C-alpha cells in the first residue's frame, strides 16, 4: 500500500496569525450586522437602543480590529526575505 505523509509546511505563528485574522474579521462582521439591525430599528420608528446595548458596537469593532492587527503582525514573519530559522 502507498503510504501517505503530510508535510507540515505552516509554522505555529502562521496558523495563529491566520486564525486571528479570521476571528477578527468575524467580529467585525458581527459588529456590522449589529449596526444594520440598529439602523433598521431607526427606520421602523422603534425606540433607540439603550446605553447597555450601545456598548456592543465598540466591543465588536474594537476587538475585531485588534485581532486583525495581531494576525497581521504574526503573518509578517513569513514575508519573503526574512531569515527563517528551523
């Protein structure tokens, strides 16, 4: 039988960087969805959101942006021309 072997060609920080970017983009998407729901409430003449509910927006946008930037910093290590140690 043929033996299947998988080479591990992604390093740990590359996987973490990709995961952080994915999670950050998901948080930004949730923030955008919450913003659209709030805008829809304004169009339907429903009372505005309370202060506790408005804290959701900075949470989603802020955390999403920070996670994306952390992911970009992690992925910068794999740019061409960097000294890569095993």
